[in-house]
């Protein structure tokens, strides 16, 4: 048997109902905040991620699906390509390529789509997973650097989580400084790490030299007590970063968006500057981060573009759906009526009635005249139908149908003209 590849999976009904529900809410809420959709390719040149996300990150150093794409014609060059492990780099590349900053306005863009990382698969962690993300970026004259943008994006996230009905999340907030103050913090980290490096895992020993900030991402339990004692970034922020962060918090306080400061949260991508954040949910176990994001004021320039500060996030849709599953599965598009054709020649009458119900907005399904009564009822139960509607010769003639409420067991005869209203109650 050929099976789905490790770390990939099929999304099947009824789960796909929940996925569509989430997508629908995302489009609705993001539109209210004046975001517009962008769709970038599933693969990009490897260099985009190496330069954007950072060579020393786990994503780039271990997790990318990369291949050498051979030239097929003399006019082509072979090049290294990579399935996108995240979408911010692609959006910023697109912003630069299409000169979206030329309008002088903020670009408020969102995407929904698959991302690919060769991680160790487990619950809530896949090699093909789905992200819902949004980015707001633009020239500094458009206000792209201002704290109101950070607060607005966090406010939109709380509105979205509300709209999909996710309860019990926690928002963690931090500032990771900027290109001006980060070097001093990196230096402090390097010095602190010099004494304890030998006690850390092999990855951290390497990171301590190449990119000490990444040590804070380490998940190895034995390393944690040592990492806890390292210098804190809050003590190294310059005045501008400190002020920026204070203003973000002040606006969030006014909006009554609850958050907690987590000074260790530097996030696993190199492009972040200043505000970083993560929303976690208790139901998710080890992979508790539902979404993460932050500011990336230097990313456009790093990719050869104009100055275009920005902030964005990515929601792990797989995890959001997992967290919602128990809460919502029942409530979504339940089957209202299962129509049972009873006796030979009744299929066409049953299908006609089912069509009438569907046309008036009722979710309905239909059996077959070859089913015996018992099998029809069992099918209706399995489908989770609320009502069964029986279509026999007598019913068609009288234009009134026997309707049974499967929950209460109550049976009534309902005239055709009143059927829709009866089922809706
Ligand atoms: P990141 O792009 O690493 O900032 O991740 C943003 C969000 O995407 C995380 O908070 C997760 O919810 C989700 N995510 C990241 N990697 C995976 C994965 N391998 N499988 C499922 N979800 C993921």
C-alpha cells in the first residue's frame, strides 16, 4: 500500500468543515482590518530563505526541503530551490519585486497556505503544515515602524481568535531590540556563554559562537537551567527600542488586550527586531504555540530592497484546528434532515423533496428505496441527522410527511408547505 509520506497527512471530512470555517472567519476578520490577500509561490530560490530567515536558524540549517533544479534549456541556469518553510520572506520578496512601497501607503497583506519543514513529526508538528499569516509593511513615511501597527495586529489576532471561538489562550510579548542594540546583547551573551558553553548541547556550543541569540530557542531540558541565568535582553535595549516597546504595551493596555512578558522569547527566525509575540494554548501539549510573529524592520534591506519596516505573524492552522476540534466539531453544519424513500419508485419523490429542503437552506441528505427501514434509520443516526423525513406513496399523495426527531424520538406528520419551518425550529 502506498501511504502518505511521513509528516504529511490527508485532511478529511468532517475536519475539513472546521478548516473551512477557520478560513472563512480569517477572510472575514482580516477584511474588516483592511488586509488583502497575497499568494506567493510554494517554492522560491534557496537564497531567499538563507538570507531572510538566517543561515544559523534551525529552519535553514536543518529543516528545508531543498533541491538542485537542473537547467532544461541552454537559456536556463541550474539553481537551488526550496519549498517555502515560511511565508514572510516570500511576501517581502514580492513587495520588493513589485515595488509595492511606491504607493507610499502601508501594505496590509495576508496569506493562507502550506509550508514545509523537515521537522520530527509529532502531534501538532508536521512536515507539510498550514499557516495563516498577515504582514503590514511599507515605507517609514507611511508609519510602518510605529507602535500602533504592532498593537493593531495583536488586536486583530484577538478578534480572530474570538471569532473562531478559541478560548483560554495566553499572549506572550517581548522585545528583541534592533540592529543598533542587539550587538551589545550578543556580546554579553557570548561572554556569559564562554564560561558555561561546555555544559550545553552540541547545537548550543556552535550557536554560542555563530549566533548566540539562537541559544535561547534551545528546547533541550538539561540546557534550560543554564539558559535561564543568561543576561536578559530587556537590560540591553536602547532608548528607542525601550520607548517603542513601552508604547506598544500602553496601547494594548488601553485596548484591554491581556499579555505576559516573556524575556526569553526571541523566536526562531533571524529577521525579528523589537516586538516579538506568541499565543499559546493549554490544550496543545508540547507544541503549545498556536501562532507567532514579530517586527522585521531590516528584512527588506537585507533582501536588497528599500527600507520597509514591518510586522507580521503566522498562525499554525493545524494547531488552531486541533485546539478548536473538541469545542466546535459538533456545532458545525450539522445534518438537519435525512430523507428516506420508502418503497419502489419513491427515489424520485424523495430526491425532489430533498432538493426543496436544500433550496430553502436546510442541510439534508437522502437514502435509497432499496434500504430497509432499519438500515435507513441506522444511516441517519450515523450521519448525526436531527430529523428523519419519510417519503412513501401515502405521504406523496397526501403531501404530508412523517417526520421523526431522532433526539427526542417524537414523530409528527407535517404538511409539505410547513416542512421547512418545522425542520428549522
Ligand atoms: P514560525 O513560522 O516558526 O514562527 O511558526 C509560526 C506557527 O506556525 C507556530 O506557532 C506553529 O503554530 C506553526 N508551526 C510551525 N512549524 C510547524 C510544524 N512543523 N507543524 C505544524 N505547525 C507548525
